[in-house]
């Protein structure tokens, strides 16, 4: 797929928000209002990603405070919950992914590692409405080996550009897992269906750039695979979490073939170059996930630094220049952990992970997901691609037909 730049006059004009052909009216309104609630502008074109500077620190605090205020799971919507803290495996890129430690050791030590472990927020979700109220304490479920093996496990990675978001993100629990359980309940004659959701609190950039976040995500998944007795272990993630979910799913296929039943890769953030057609066409209309903010996120996550001065004003060429000069790009092993670009052999086998990839047609990240689904298809993987009409995250809220297809597809790969 060729790169697109605003400097190329041969390309068509980007879509405007209010006249976007793939947005519903309410979606357009939300896209217009979102920047007034989430301060994307604080991560401006050439803003520093250096967390030691006061400006960057204040911008991060403000952005995270606003986003995290909406990331609360309603306790009345889950049957039980608890937090589990595990020890991260700092050597997992070698022991699980087969990388030579010299490839990544200098990156992982660029920031002082946190002494804390990896937090797993665990929720038991039911197809039925919970009778408990928000004032009642929930049952503790801190031993994965004691959970009924017939209950599927759904490991969830939250979004937020790798620089924000928390494990209490309700999208994976109350929005998706509950819907999947309801779909299965219809199949089994209305009986109650439960899903155990494990949402991962991974370290964020720029305080902890790559590979800190993926080390946490892989450590959590390894823990689940080695301690859970469930017959159906599944992965899911949205946006930046879609990146984590894609990488983890492929690495698990390499190390634990047949162990992960399915992976939901929702609107994934996979291309650091940020130069696809969807980036260009939605560059002026993606209020829920602006291109300029995503470029800042990639610079922070991969610790790429500022744009070259000679490329001021052309973010597409500037990002391409930074990425090409990156040491991660020079290493195919590291690059696959950044972008999930390398599909391993064996994904076409009957017991291999089944993938559900969703994309939003008015999202700058649309081509990231389309490209990932296409790479899987070319390797013969079992993959369902479900496009939806609308913006980042909100497309499957307004496009009811796409939402139904998503719920049915995920129910099928999780329970059948």
C-alpha cells in the first residue's frame, strides 16, 4: 500500500467530518466534540515526548486524568471481581519469543524499571443481569486454577495510544464480553453463560517505552496460560491494545501452539509510519483518534524523539524518516514485536488461533487492521474481517449490523 502525504496534490482531498460518507450523524457530532473533552492538542505536531520536561509531564497528567475518569467498571454488571498482581518476566522476550537479549536489553534499561508487578483486573461476567448493587462487595476470584474449566477466559488489553488507559477500561467487560455471553445464552436456550475477563495493566510510554509494555502483556499471558484450567483461552484488545493483542496472539502461537483459541483485534494501531490512505483520507475528520496524536504516541512508544528540522511541516515524511532510522526497524525480531507484521507459519492449522479483526471505515487506523487481516488471510489463517461504518471505537456503537456480526463471530470462535 503506497504512502499518502498532504504535500501530494495528486491525491483527493481528505474527508471533512460533517460530510464524511462513512459516518452517522451522531458519530459526526461526537467527532466534533471529542477534542473539547480529551486534550489531544497537548500532544501537538512537534511536542516533546521527554517526560522529564514540565510541559510533557503536565500534558500527560491532564490527558490521563480525563480518560481514566471514564474507565470504571460498574460493579453491578459483574458477578465477581478481584485484582491479581504477578511478577513480570523481564527475560520473556528471550525465553518466550526467542530474541537475543543484546537486541533489547539497552532499550528495556533506558528507564528505571518499576518495582511493582503486573496488575491483572479480573471480572466474572454473566449473560444475566447481576443482582448485586454497587455498594455490595464482590466475590473474590484470585485463583485461576479453581475456575470452572468450561468458563472461557478473555484476556483484554486496553487502548490509549500506549501512553494512557487503565485495566479498569469497561469496553472489554461490560461492552464486549457481556454481549458475547448473551449471544451464547441464546444458543443454549437462555441458560446463564459466564466469561472470565482478565484485563491487563501494562506499563505506559513515554515513562516506559518499548519493550516495557509488551513485556508486561506477554508476562500476563504466560501466567494465564500456565495457571488457568479453562478449555477456551482468548485474547482481545482495542486500538493500542489491539496492537498488544495481535503481538501476543502471534507470539503465543509460536511458543504455545493451539493454546489460544481466538483473538479479537479491534481497530489496531499497527503502523508507526502513519502514511496509509486511511490516515490521509481521515486526517482532518478523525476527532476520536487524531492522526497528529497517534504520531506523538508512536514517537513516545518507540522513543523516536523529535521530527527532523528539515522536515518541519510534513509529518508523513518526518515519521517515515524517524522510523527508518530507528534501531527497532533494523531488527526484524524487534519490529515484529512493535507491529505484528510477521505472520508465523502454522496459522493455517485446524487448532491455530482464530482471528476476528474489526476496522472502522472513518478511522485513520482502518488500513492498519485491513492490512493485518490480509496478511493473515495470505497465510491461510482462520480470520474474519468485520468492517464497520463510523469512527474509531464508536463505529460498532452506531453500525448495528456490524456490531451483530462482531458479537456472533466472537461467540462462535470462543464457544464452538
